[in-house]
């Protein structure tokens, strides 16, 4: 029975050596957010592009499909229309298997190649586009989400360092994120009112872990950079959608 929790934590967890890069990335994004939404969006797109470039293959022909789809989706966020981001993302999602099948004569390999392309562009581009739209509409909400994910990943990474308590690492991350969310609401640092704490807390508790688990299952051990987007994968579009419906 002990093996199952250990495997879960290894899929969910973050190597502690990525914490420094996470801190640098967080500071860079927060700085861009303070300048203006367009600058913030460009920084996000460049980060997503760098990650996708490394994760999509070793040759130009392997990298081109994922990078092209990523740019298409990520740039749509600069238009400041969440509905457009959804339409473009859906179109890119549907076209990915078709693109993967081009020039691939072995049908049994098409699914694997399509999944590889999908993993290389979808999490990073959807995160970049969604956060850019949110920055245009309410920079405090974007900053809060960045802080929630950063504190979650920090608590998770620190918890992973102690082998004897590694199974508690996911709880450290979630508790840290909820503490930041509760504090921001109490000091009115975001438009979220106290009566909406529990719905947003539930969103954080479900979406961050689920996004990490999904990314952990579909990505490889070599995709360490790509896994840094796993905490954002599901919570970001859901967070933006919830704020768009309720407050913006």
C-alpha cells in the first residue's frame, strides 16, 4: 500500500532543484505585470515558446507544428478576448491529429506523435493566453493567481526534499496556496469577496492537483521545463473564466 502513495507523490511532485528557476520566473512575470499587460503577455509568450521548443523534438521539422500552434493560441491572448482564445484553442486542438498525420505513414505512431505535439503546445500556450487576457482585465487577479501557483509549487518542492515526509508535500503546497488566497481576500487585494472564498478555494484544491497529475501522466521525464506549467494547466483557464463571469 505504501508504494501507491509514493508513486502518486512522484507523479505529482516537483524536483526541488527547479525551485530557483521558479522563483526567477515568478519575479520576471510579476515585473512584466507591473509594466503593462502587453509586456506581460510578451514575456509569457517567450517563456512558453522556449519551453515548447525544447519539449517538441530535436529537429526543425519536429518542432514546427507545436511551435506554430503555440504561437497561434498564445498570441490570441493579446486581443483581450477570452472567447477568441477558446475558439482558437479548440481549433488548434482539433487540427493537432491532422497535422501529426501529415507525412506519417505508420498509422500506429500517429496517436503518439499527436499526443507529443499536444503536450508540447497546449499547457504553455493556454496558460500564456489566459493569463494575458486576465492581465488586461484585472492585473490584481493575474498577480494573485501567479502568487497562488508559486507558493503551491514552493511548498510542494520544499516538501519533496524530506524523503520521510514526502507524502505530505502536496498538502504543503495546497495549504500554502489557500493561505495566500484567504489573506488576499481579507485585505481586499483582489475583487474576490469573502463569500466567494470557498468556491475559489475548491477551484484551487481541485484544478491545480488535477492539472499536475494529467501533465505528469502524459509528459516524459525529459520534460522538466514543460512540467513547470503543469500547475497552471487547468487552474488558469478556469480561474479566468470564473473571474470573467463573476467580477469582470
